[in-house]
C-alpha cells in the first residue's frame, strides 16, 4: 500500500469527536469516589434495583472508565477523524504510528477514535444511570497518577493505565479458532509471545526505525502498531465475555437491557480487532523483524506458529465450539462466559497480568477488588 494513498484516503466510516471533547467527557464521568457517602447497596432511594444489580453496574462503570483511559491514549497518538466525517487534507501529515496502524487497515485510526468514543459513552451512561436510581456512581480520578507517553500528540495528564510495559495475552486469538471452550476446561497457547512490550510510542524516538520496503513507514513503529492490534483484541474480547457473564446475574429486565446492549457493542469492537490484528501476521506486512527491539511477526499463512487452523488470519468470526455440554452440537458463541474465567475478579486478574496497572497504588487495587467481589457475589433474584 502506497504511503500517498494512506495520506489521501477518505475517513469514510465511524465518525468521532475531537480529542478535547473525549477528555472533557472522561473528566465529567462520575462524582463520588468509592466509599464516599453511603454504599450503593444501602441506598434507600435505589429501591428499583437490587443490591446485586447495583454492584454489577458499578463494576462495569469502573471497567469502562479503565477502557476509556487506555483507548484515549491510543486515540491521542493513533486516532484520526472529526465530527462530521471529513476528507483528510492531502497536506496533512500523519505520524508514523498512524501510518503503521493504517497498514493494518486503512480505516484503523478512525476505528480507534470511534472505539474510544464508544467506551467513554458506556462509562458516562452507566454512571448516569446509577445516579438516576439513587445509587453511587464510580469515579477513579484519584488514581490518575501514571505517566503516559511523552511522544508528540500525547496529552500531559495523569493516566489510570500503562500501555508501555504490556504482557499481551494472545491466547484469545487461538481460542476463537478452536472447537474447545474454556468454560469446559480447555486452555490455549499463545499465538505470539508479547512480553514487556509497548503498544504506543513512548517518545518521539519510537516513531523511527529502519525503512521497510514491504510497507509504508518503518519496522519499529510497525511492530508497536502490531502489538497494539493484538492488545485491542485482547481488551475487547475480555469486555465481550465480561458482559456475557455478568448478564446472567442481573435481576432487572432494564439492567439486562443495558448489559446486553453495551455487551453487544463490545462484541462489535472485538470483531473489528480480530480482523485488524490478523493483518499484522500476513502479507504484505509480515514477516518482518523490528530492527530495534528484535520483536518478530511471522506470516501465519506461510509459517504458522501452531496448527494452521488455530491461527488462520482470514478467520474472523468465532468458530463453533463446545457449549454448555461437550455432548451437544457445537455452537458459535462468546467464550468464556463463566465467573471463573470471565467474571469481575477474572477481568481484574487479566488486566493486572497484562501489565496495564504497573505503577498503580495499593489503594487502586483494593478499590477494584472490592468492586469485583461485590459484582461477582451478585445473584439473580426472581
């Protein structure tokens, strides 16, 4: 793909708000810190919701605040677009990270910005709904203490999440191509080993690397973009499973409508990033090796790291798998969807293992633990 094509293409899908609007929206989410005032489960005014439904919604609000924070960092450096959609000025220069993301999908930067806007809307809605029912919203602003990227384009503000020391779990890529199901005891190997890697440029030096004739840009920033692609998939498949799992505990039909509605949007995100990440492990992008970090991305079509069917890049939709009982016909589903693997505690454990919270305080982890414990303890009342 020619660099000039990337610079002159139309932004023709999924419009977004400008970064300033996204940050303003993020800052406006919530008004009460965990533990401030009455606990949600004891609020006399929240009579229309069970304590379990409130606990579920509060954990989901926290999860969406975390997602909003990480996606905002991606959008600042790799997103592009406006509202309404516009044609990019041919004279406008994309940074090398945006070009590398565009090598994976010409609309990648647009999708990143749209995904960011979606997550912010989820967090804002969940907190607004909680308040409308007399329950405490969730605000994590006191934990925005981490230092983000120093690259041109990143805002100099405190972050909840760290995208620069990630241990990306790529087993999801194999799981969704397998006929087995983690809910029934299956486990899956890594499609790629991505340990202690950055998914965004840490500073302006990361925009540079050795020019690669196979794609516009250079191998170092392309490796960072490829890491981001697999991280996008990891985050959004986790959200898909989380909503599927917690929906089974909901008592109120209105709350179920919320969890199914937002959960469906998470699935839509996930499907895009399945395709996106797969483009980083096939021609024309792969194979290549980052000349600076040594990180390599093989072509999964020609040199698959596992059985070819388990890593085939052109498979986008979930393969039908075991579901409910191994003796039943296989069914294409979101998996896992059980507490042990996809509940609130499991989500916190996965994000922590990802390295997303490196540098966070003990109080931050205690806050997430309390929210997760209360959400997982919820039971459906009939």
